[in-house]
């Protein structure tokens, strides 16, 4: 019984965890892209 309960809880928690990871990755990518654009703009000038 305990193992089944743990499996259900872990499966239920995974979607939230993956959503958090995906959002974090996208935020990092956006910030990196922003800094790269600034760096390229400075080099062109």
C-alpha cells in the first residue's frame, strides 16, 4: 500500500516539476539571447 501511494504522489508531482524546469530553461535562454544581442550590437558599433 505504501509503495502504491508513493508512486501515485511521485507521478502527480512530476508534471509540476517538469513545467518548472521548462519555464526555467526558457527564462535562461531568453536572457542569454538578450545578452548576446547586446554583445553583438556593441561589437558592430
